[in-house]
């Protein structure tokens, strides 16, 4: 999740639920559980008590927590976590670290070794059943002779879609589905959106003054380690910015430990034939693309340039999805720039899924009418709105229906 206090990925503003860590502060776990000594290697293992539903929910929440470890690294794959439990003890844990690497179940089964036999495997997303870059996890679970599999949610990917569950059941394994489903859905909201629509999940971010003027500054500390903006950049696959911002401002970077920096998607509309991006180093040109409405030469050389027949947010989000991006942050900083026209009907066309608004306690000179005169012709409420005050600014987040 974005900020350390975020609930989902990418982007929730609510405090995260208390971590259900087995090896760490287990006393904060929401379910009835206690620390027990033992397990392989003499580490502390957790043992949950209470009804089966409590136990299932507890371990799926742990799966989600593990999965989030790889936030920003797994696209176009989903984030997935897996926990293997036998006789009430965790014998293996794993998560999918990045595309091309083994899946969560593989790491967890490896850690469990022979202890996987007759164990319960918890996994936040349905195990795959197809040969990709790794063999199917359904087969690995069957081979390891697990007794039960508890699945957070089925996989919307048509090449998985319940086939993994059918395979497990066909092998005589008891499968329970839909445990902590809402949490699992939110964890992979971007992956799911891309899978269902063929477009990247888009979040519009902007900073407003108290009198509603779009600002080109972000809040104090927001771009520092642990700041909301730094964490957003870690979790989103790409950031859409105007050519004006690219020409005048240092390209935003995440300062989170181990963060993979987002792809810079620079929108050049009505540009001169030359676009100079002064803050882009020559050795990182592969981390930026320019989408233009007419032929343009870019400095530094080597930046990928696509001239689009139709400069629309729809076509841009499709193009980014084809490049394997699940999520993009549309960073709206200059009202007169090239992004406003792309956002004209974002609600009616279902092109923006989430809005993050930073409200700064500043009164700005007003250049004219509203800076955010786009979105659609009808009013609409945002859903699941959350808010938080950080360093004197108010952060609001809501989903667009
Ligand atoms: Zn798999």
C-alpha cells in the first residue's frame, strides 16, 4: 500500500490493519493467537486459536501483508502471499517478488519442505494452473500433499479463472474460497482492473489551495521517505505528467527503501518540435516515454517517443496496459497544461478510478475560473472516501464509480 498507513494498493489512506505478523509483534494480531516456540530452525511460530473462520481470516491477512512486501515490483503480475500452516503452526511463508520470479506458493512450499504434507495452504489469490515462466502452483500444492487450500479470491485472469481451484478439488483437496475477499480485491485492484478492462488503473492526484487553485507544489515532507507522495511513487507503475512539468521540475522519485521508480509518461500536446527534459539523466532515458500528438525531438536522446493518432486518456491507458503497466498516477500540477483536456470526461468514460486530493492551508491568487473544470457533465459522489491530516495538509482519497 502506498503510505505506511495505507490500506490497499495502490493508494488507500486509511490506517492499515494491525499486522498479523507471525514472527514479530504478534500481540497486535486481531485474532486470538499466541506465540509459541518451536518450528523448524527454532524460530517463534504463531498458533492461532478460535473458530475456523477467525483462523482463516487471520492467515489470509498475513498473506496480504506478505504480498504487499513486493508492492511496485510485480506488474503485470498480481501481488500474492502464501502461508503454510500445519497443526496450528506456520511452517512456510512466501510472496511473489516480481514478474519472472517464482510464485508465492513456491517459496512457501520450499520453506515448509516435508511439513507441507497434510498442511493447510493459505493464498491471497487463486493458485495458477498454467505453465508460464514457472510450473503451475496447483500442481506444486498437489505434489506437496497439502490437505486444504484457503483462497482469498479467484483470479480474474481468464487463463486462471477457477481452473486452479478445480484442479485442486479434483485432486481431493478441500478448498475454501472468498476469505477476506474485500481485502484481497483491494490489494490487487489495479491488476484486476487491467485484466477486466485492458486499461491501466488510473489515479488522479492534485494539490489544491484553500480557495481551490491547483498548486505545483506538494505538501511538506510528502516526497521524503515515508511521505505519502514518495510511497505513491513506489507503488504505482507509472506517473503521467505534463511536458510543462517535465521541462521545469525535477522528475519525481520515490525515496522509499528498495523502491522501483515509476515509468515517467510525459504528455506532449501542442509542443514545439523539440522537447528538452533537463532533469532526465542520459543513463535513465529508458525510464521515460513521451506521448505526443505530433512528431517531436526529445533531449536527452534515447527516450521512447510515440506519436498518437488520437491523444486521449483512453488510448493512453490502453497503450500503458499493453506495456505491462497495471497502475498509473496522473499527477495534475498545472491547470493550463496538457493534462486537463485528457481528463474531460474521466468519470463518464470510466477512465479514472481513484482521486487523491491534497488540500494545502494556503490562499492563492486566483487566475480565473475553476482549475478542475473537467470530469464529466454530471455531479457524482466519490465512494469509500478516506482522509488523513499530514504535516498540516489534508489528504482526501475516494473512488470514482
Ligand atoms: Zn502460480
